């Protein structure tokens, strides 16, 4: 019975060691390698997203610049139209004043 207990103890210990090796976390160097790989992948993803974001910002900047030029030209045209109308109105007013002075 003593031998059976000793055998059970040794067998249990062997099974425990095998299970510990199979289910134990990786060595520190392996864990650091995995962390480094995950960080590297995360950095690459962040760079890709940053590059995509920069492209979108550049596209938006170009669109806004084009739209700004369009608005500037439109405002310039409207101002010139208003100035032309004002000049015509002033010319008519001047003609009316000249006619009333002559009369």
C-alpha cells in the first residue's frame, strides 16, 4: 500500500508537470516577442489609418479651396454687377440734375 501511494504520488507529480508545461504561459522572451509583434502590427495599422486620414484631409482641402475660389468669383461678379447698376443710377441722376438746372 505504501508503494501504491508512492506510485500515485509520482504519477500525479508527473501528470502535474506535464500539464504545467502544456498550459503554462510562454517564457518571458516569447511573451515579449508577442507583445512586440502586436505593438508593431498596431503601429502599422495606425500608420495606414493616418495615411488614409491625410489623403481625406488633402481631398477636403482641395475641395474647399475650389469651392472658395468659386465663391470668390461669384462674389466678385455680383459686386461688379452692383457697381454697374450704381454707376447707371448715378449717371441717370446726374442727367436728371443737369436737365433740371438747364430748365
